């Protein structure tokens, strides 16, 4: 059966889109999507919803200031850095990319003599750039906040802290793995006391996360590659927990995608270092993830499709309808849900 983009559409009032996070972070609401119903909780209740022996797997990527503005003559070019290349160049998404040609040199605003040479251009708006200085993001970049977070004057000082998870350790993400934004030291201590193990993996969320699904047949959509790593130590800890009867609880769709990319048919996680382009659609059997904690996602987005694949489209639609009706806050700074598998 062909899956259509319209199958993953829903109405969301604009006042449901969170512009700021809950304070404290673990005071956000948590919708528990059970096999036989829904339960309204808060994130601070998470330890009571998990079991001793479960393993919580979070993404420890750290968001970089990836949004730059440059000029080519009079033309202003918005640049969102995506991935560094092994040779030091960057793949990026660029507004007005059709104006760019290989060999063009762009002057980056707000950074003195910082420039970027266009090495190549992709058909879909991507470009490969080589900066004349290695620390371009930190010299001239700003947080690439999602467009639905309204910041007419640009990201605030509060955003610099709010849009970074407690797990953040390895620089490289364009966007935050937002389910991780809900965790606090107190919540981690409560999870430890409950006997829940904790492991981190790394998936550097790329600029492609902001791209809409334009194809009617969603199977034709292509996800941009994202760099990930699961160390041998992390893989062994996850496998040991599962073999002992614990569940793998993925914090966010990014952790879930990486785990599924590294799992074999038996659900064993193997060490992983490289790119993943895994696009999860309903019909796929999850091999490695037993429980998924995630935020509420955009209509027609690849993230909403993954959630439907995990918990069942009808159940997820019912959960989202409940969330809209009862005032849950959506998207990056919004509330969360804890999903049992379909």
C-alpha cells in the first residue's frame, strides 16, 4: 500500500506551538501512550513509568551555531551548516542557492575577513563550502532555531542554554535532539535510584531535519545523511541490559533511528560509526527499541511518520488529538510523550 503525505496530516492550532520551554525542564507534561489507553503525567513521573533494569539511551550531540549569513555581491545568502567533510569543507543548505556557482567566494557577515568558497552545488539547494578559517561556526554562527520558534531579532541568550540538552557532549548538531531537553540533574538522579541504567549515543542532527516532505508518495522522500556513533562500550551495555530482561528506552527519534541503524535482525546492537539515512515508515518492525520518549512532531514530517511506525498510526493520531484538545505544547520547546510499541 502506498503511503501518502496526507495520511500523516493533522490540524494544529498555532497557539499550541511552544515558544519557550517549561521551567524547570522536567515540569513539562508527559502523555503516556499505553497499549490500552492514555495517561496524563509530567516528565518528572518518568522514573515511576520505567522499571529497574531498563536502559535509557539518550543522544549526547551538542548543537553548534550553524546559521550564517553571507553575501555574494549584493545578494544575501542564508546558510545553514549541515555536515563537516573529512577534508575540512562543509556541506550546507543555502537560501538563494540557485544564484551560486562553483568558484564563487562569499563574504560572511559579522566575522571580519571570514569567507567561504563554493566548491559545488546540489540540485536540492545544498552546497559544499570551504571557509578560509576553521572555526567559522563559532566566529559568525547563530543557533539555527526551527522556524516555528518566533525570534524576529534572532536567538536570545536564554535560547543558548534552553536549546542544549543536559547530555550534550560532542559538537556537531544543527538542531537539538529535543526529547533530551526535558532532563534535569534531579530527574537523572531519580532514574538512577529507580535502577534505570543510562547510556549515551551520538547522532549529529543535520539541517535536513527542517526539510518538509514534498512528495505525495512518502517513500520517494530522501533523508539527508547524518553522522552517528555507538561505541563498543555503549553497544555492550545496551545489549547486556536487554539480555537481562530490561527494555531499551530511546530518548528521542534521533536515538531511535541510530539504534535501529546499528541493530541486526535479532535486535543486537553493534558498534556504529558513520552516516545513517534510515527513513522509518509504518510497516517497519523495530528491532532494538522497546519504548520511545519523544516530543510532539510536525504534521507530514518524517519524525511523525517514525512515531506512527513505532506505536501505530491510529493510536498516535488518537494521542495527538487528545494532546491538542487538552492543551499540550508542541514541537521543540513543547511537552513529551512516552510511547509503548504498537
